[in-house]
């Protein structure tokens, strides 16, 4: 699957997780994936191993499953590094209730923060004040109430919180990879 193919969505990965016998939400691992790509050189092999541990399996059940999991990593990295700043956390979409979507955002935040915590204080010393504040806000998302009613007000709030998580992810990536994406120039980068 190349970047020109349709982007993987939450339901596709949730179904893949189920086919491996896991009820885990892909949102948690997507949060981890995003932070790991920003902070470390996360190889395809290391990512596949991490997902398998998360799923409680030794390896993907077939080649197609492995390719889908590797596409997930590749698409996330491409979106984070793209000058269009079009990264989107992998979360439940409009087909899910607002409560399920809020839980997805909470799980994403918890996965993201787990990697941040593991990185230690030394890594964080050079971060901007804006990034420190964004990380603190994500900690609040990790503890937010997710048992919410479907309402326009809650939907707007959830959209704003999701946008905040998205911006925190891109801020982390851009601070850890100066010049990638090159957002100041407005010129698209060629890879």
C-alpha cells in the first residue's frame, strides 16, 4: 500500500486486531506510534514487534496483516513529516458514538504519554514551552470523562480536543526533526 492508496482507518485496524484475537483499540498503539516516530528511529521490524506484543501474538497471522501494520507506520511517518501538516490521530470516526470516540482520544493520549514518560527528563529539557504545555494538556485528556452524551456541544468539544492532540503530535515531531517538515517556506518538500 503506498501513500497514494487510501489511508488506513480506525475500523480497518480494529478489525485486524480482532482477527488476531485482540479487543484492544488501535488508538492506544497509534498514540505510541506517533510519539515513537517523533522521538526515536522506529524501524519497521521494531514496530511490527511492538504491535504483536500489544496484540498478544508472536507474529502477524499472515503476510497481508503484516503489510497492513507496516503501512500504518509508514503512513503515520509520512503524515508527520509532510509539509502539509496533515497528520491525524487514528481514532474512531463518525460511525462510533461520541463516548467511543472520546475513549479513543483518551487511549491515544495515554499511548502517546507512555512513550513521552519512557523518554525521560533529559530528552524534554530542550523542548519549547508550547510543547511542554501541549504535553500537560494531553495528560488531562488521558484523565478526561469519556461517558458523554451525543450532543452538538460535546461533539464540538471533542473535535477541539482532538485537534489539540493532533497539534501536540506535530509539535513534538517538528521540534525533534528541525527542518522536517519545512513549514516556514510554504514550498512542498520532495522525498
